[in-house]
């Protein structure tokens, strides 16, 4: 059975060019970049090239890029660095809809005596700027706000927030894992001090990430040890993966505009097809201001895990905010923060596309989904009356 | 991805006996749409032999909830009401070749719907779940249910209770209470009592300091995590006066929050503490 992959916000397929760029660094060029000999030294030069490629994608200087093991490490490092370099300050501002890499890290700090403000979002998942302004005080160590939400794709006004914080000289970090490679990001125009990106969301492998740290930002390393990464992140470099990330960034930088148009067209077709053919379905999140690849749709009266497993029968991969799929029995914290009704949260399905999706795949989802929803609603004790009048067309 | 057996997959993809019997002789409803799973079974029973002639179900829930319901209706058909009474949640799980631990609550839900249906058949008054003492407010799980499930399945840890009933699976504020219930279930004599023993009497100053400390270190961070906050206004003897701030002001769960703060303070400071809103 073919895999129809619509879960690219979870992870992406490694691009062939990326894999090809990596392989020699397992087999042939296995030297340690810190070594004195040419054999190792040549690897060091390749890492610096990768650094340039990553920097180029986000408009940074190469020495503003630190390679890490993943997005989570970058997020943790950014927050910890701000705290370590601002010892008297005990206040952190973030949002209720962050990725667990930021959210749970902040919750942990909350237990260690830090005061954390979790900013609310409105029913479309948009940040409420007023509550942000109210939360700012002199005790602020760092503000960490995601650039785009992984579940809904909603984009936050990072530039606006950055300008407000710049005046007050507060360290500002953004988790840009979901937006880098999907929309243009340029730190030259973006007043952030630190920015997180991750390899496996942009067709590089899992296990590699980067943290952008603007020149002049006070920095304290999170992983302590050797002098790698200019003393900012210890541990022998994950050479092949760094080179892979560099390649993935190079490809993204080259093809981003083309990809935006391609992916958005497919996403819009998918969304329109599902909404037109399934009654009681609605989009979660601000449709005007979200990632071009993401669609989060709630199908009322059905449960997300059941939908995913029925889709799975056709080889279609998606994800859900339903409690049953979380492993924690808790429904999506993002949709809850948005005030989405419980009935709709349990029936939420996220489709996230990439450059590798095809129009036929979208057609297939539009073809099978109405039947799945109709079938599960016939099993469900809820919403049957409505179903009788307004059937899913199959 | 859950590790479902082929049997679960089969009953999920091809559920048997979906629907609703017209003019049923017994109806059992359990759960609600807010929890994420709900089940309704309807039975047709031969009034003379008390044999179940037909059983149908409707389920809102995940794959294992649908499969559990489907299996339950299969198990019921042809059995007398008396025989049906003997079907346990473990029977449902066994029939499916087992369920992931976290999904055991789906089989429990089947067993509960069956109980409701039998009570309904016998013409007994339907028990109203909400009148029982609710331990887990997030998933609406009663103390009675926790006790029952613990005994029936020989559950001894809080984690097992969460896997079987969901209780304590969300906010976690009832985990202590579940532990106390478990202690009570499995120790024969020790009466259920959350440990409150404060051997020596605190001075007023010590008491005030302790209350402040608990509010600052434990209560406020938890509320702030959800966008809320609380302010200590005054302490008059054993009366702790607080004011809700931020998101707590408009939160409909205010009463529960107040109660949980009181519980915490009683646990640590003393049984006599009372928390009131300004």
C-alpha cells in the first residue's frame, strides 16, 4: 500500500539530496573536526559551510548559528541562557499554546521559583497583544513565543512583539521550528535575539537542530564540556547530520517561493474538498494568517483516533488533537486554549503537507474522508439527527 | 501508535450490531461527549426466559471503545440477564486479545453500560452518576467507581486506576485522593483518612508563614500555569481569605479551585483551615 503522507508538521521525509550529502561523512570522512590533522580539518571546513547554508536561509551571520541535537535542545538552551545571564530576573513570558519543549520547560522553572506568564489566545488561536503588554514588567528575564503553531499553523506577530521588547531590552526567543523552510524568515528584519529551528521539519533527518543567537546577545551554554561550537555547545559535532541540515537549508532557500505556492494550492484544495463534502466540519485557527501547509479540521461527533485509524487503512497519515491519541488522556492544549468545544477537539484532524505531496493524494483524501466520517457518525450516539438531514456525500 | 490486536482492529473496522433497537427492553448509557467517549446499548429481552435476543450499540470514542462495545453486544446475545451480569470488563478485554493498559477504561465503559442496562431492565431507578462523590473532576469519576474497578481488577497503584478509569489522568489534583482510596480498599481496618497529622500545634506566626509558603510555592504556580492567579488577602484565625486574579476571576471552576486549595492547606496546616473568597 502506498503511503499518503499528510503529517509533515510531525516530521518530514529526508530529501534524497540531503541523504546523499550526508553519506560520505559516515563512510569516508569520519575524522573529528577538532583534530589537528588534515583528515579531521577538512570536516571542520564542511561544518562551517553548513553553518553558512543555515545562516543564509534565515538571513543570519554564520557565527550566529549554533548546531544542537534538536528543536527541544535549542528551546531549552535559549531559555536557560537568558535565565543564567540575568540572575536577578525571575519572570518568563510565554504562551499557552507553545510546543512542550518550551511549555514544559517553563512549567518546570515555575516549580523552581520562576514566575511564568502563559499568554492566552483567542478562539482563532491568535495571540492577544493586550495581555502581552499587561504582562511585561521589570522582572522579565525572557520572552519565548513560537513563530507558528504546530497544530493550527497560526502565525504569531513576532515582529511586533520583538519591537516592543527591543525598546525594553528584554531577551526575546522564538521557536520557529514550524515556519522555517515553509515561509521566508529573515532575522535581519526580525527583532528576535534567539530563534530555534529543527532539521527534521525541513527534510533533514531527526536529531539535528540549530539555535540562532544574535550577535551581542549574552549567552550561556546549556551543555557544558568541550570547546565545540565556539564554546557555546559542547559535544563532538554530529558531522553528517550538520551537513545534512546545511543541504536541507540550501534547498529550502532556493525553492521556498515555488513550494509555498505549490503546497498552499494543494492544502486549499484539500480543505475545500473536505469542508464541502463533510457536514459539521470546521477549520481550527485563523485562516487568514497561518502556514501554507497546515489544515486543522474538526469533525463534530466523531473521535479523532478512530478517524486516524480509518484513514490509516488507506495508507493516509495525519494526526489529531483528540485525548485518545495523546498518550496522556488529555486533549490538545492548543485547541483547549483556543476554547474549541470539547466535541470538536476530540474530532480534530490535522493535515500538514510538504513539497512531496501530489494532487492525486489530495484527491484520494477528499474521496475517502466523507465515507469515514459518515460511517463513524452512524456508530456514534451523537449528532445522528443532524446526519439524517444532511448526509455526507460519498 | 497504539498496539492494538488484530481482534480490536477487526471489531473497530467492522463493528457488529451498530445501531439502536426500537422499543428496547433495556437501555444503558454511560460517559459523555466531553470526556471523549460515550456508549449507549439497547437490548431486546425475552420477558419469559429473560434471554437477550438482540443487542445494539452506539459509541462515540476511539478504536478500542468501538471495538469493546462491538464485542460486548456479541457477548450479550443469547445470554440470560443473569448470565450477562457475570460479564466483566476483563472478559471484554480478553475477548479482544487484550487492550493496551491506557485503554482498559474502554472495557470498563462497556461493563458499566451493561450494568446500567440490567438495572434499567429490572426497573430499578437509574443511578445518577453526578450524585456520587466525584473524585476526578476532569473525567467525572466517582469514588464508588474507583473502589469498584480497583476491587474487580485487583488494582493497587494510582497509575493502574488512571489506566482503567482515566481518573487523575488530566490535572492530577485528585491523585492523592485516589491513593487514599486505594489504601482504604486494600487495607482492611485502616479507615480512609488523608494524612493530616500535625503532631505539635503551630503558633499563629508559624501558621501564617506556612500558609503563605504553600500558596506561593505550590498553589500560585499551578494556577499561573493555566493563566490564573490568587492573592492572599488576610488570615483570620483559621479562615484564609483569598482573592482570585487573572483568568481565575472568570473561571467557572472557581469553586473547585477554592476547594482544592482548602484541601491542600488542611493537609499540611491543619484540618480546621477554611478558605473563602474575599
